[in-house]
C-alpha cells in the first residue's frame, strides 16, 4: 500500500515547528539598551552645559504664563485693514526670499562648478594638477566663509549700509545661501556617476557642455529639490531678519509680539505655515516632473 506524500512530510513539518522556539523578547534588547544608555551618558554633560531643564515647563507659574500666552492667540485678527497689510507683507516676504535665493544661485553655480573635481580637465589623467587644486581649495574656503556667517549678521551689516527694508534681507540671504547652495551643489555633482562626464571631456567637450549634457540631467531632481528647500528656509529666515529691520512679515511679527497682540501673532504664524506647505508641494511637484 503506497503512502501519501502529504502524510509522509507531515511528521517532519511538525518536528520542525516544534524545534523552532519563538523568542519571548527582542533578541537585540541588550544591545539596544546598551547603546541607549551610552547615548544618555554622553548627552548628559551637554544637558548640564546648556542648563537644559525640561521639567521647569511644568512648574505652576510657568504653566500659567504658557496658558495665558496660548489663550491670547484667539480670536484671530482678521479685519480688512490688517489682512491687507498681511497680504502686502506676505508678497514682500516671498519676493525677498525669492530674490535672495536667486542671487545666491548666481553666486553658487559658478563656485560649485569650480569646486567640482569631476569637471576638472587635469583630473582626467588621475591626479589634478597643482594650480587647479589650489583654485579648487580657494573656492572651497570662500564657500566656507560665506555660509559660516549667519544671515542675521549680514543683515545687521547691510541695515547699516543700505538702511531698513527688504534690501538688507535680500543681500543677507544671497551671501549666506550662496555659500550653502554652492557647497551642496558641488557635493551632489560629485556624488553621482562620472563616466559619461569624463567620456564627453575626453572627446573634446568643454566643462559647461559636460555639465549641461551629463551631470545636470542626472542630478536635476536632487538639485531642484534642495533649491526649493533652501527657498523654504529663506522664507523662515525672513522672520529673524525682520526682527532687525529687514522688513517683511518678520518685522510685523516683531511689532505684534512687542504689542502683546496674540491674535495678530497667530494670524502671521498661520501665513508662515501656509508658505512652508506651499514650498513643500512645489518641491514634490518638481521632483515628479524632473524624475
């Protein structure tokens, strides 16, 4: 009498299931607890140095002040005169951020191309020559200097030079963001595949042609996404710049906070949230189009 294959494999399957013991706890629990404890030990001196005491937020006096501050946000101020001013300053803020990032792009693009080793003709032989290496190092130092000085410091300088208003904010954003964009652009261009770029340059193509036909198409989505992100950051930076007289919604926010008008502050913060959400949607759309 022939036995069924299913019946013959059933004991083996049962024995396999019986031998497989389901763990009752996470096998990596000890390792995770070790690294978590080590992180806490390393972070504790930082918390002491910065006097970080989160529990003070729950003290009765502090809770009372916090509740009163949040209650002042309602009702929102939405009269016609205030909304007209908000609309005007919103446009000024977007214009300031856009102009600043645009000037930053004008500064960042040539510096990024000069700092990118992939576009060096002398590097095709395997080692970059001395003078191109020196020029590339000087460009890198310039990018470090530009992004090391906060836009707030630049704004304080330009407010004294050109006076109060958005011009100081535009110039401050342009210099700081020019250094940031140039540095990240160079790293993005160097992080990808360089075979097509080198092939074009070995066959007589110039640096700009190799960039336009090899590097740019393969990195367009990433470059566009980071640029829009920096534009979003520039909008947020305008808040801080407005506190030193650079104009825009930030200056109006400063005035409303000094007057303890929570309704105006809440309305202005909602406008900023809407602008950041718009930038996020724009970034997603650009990545979809350029992908």
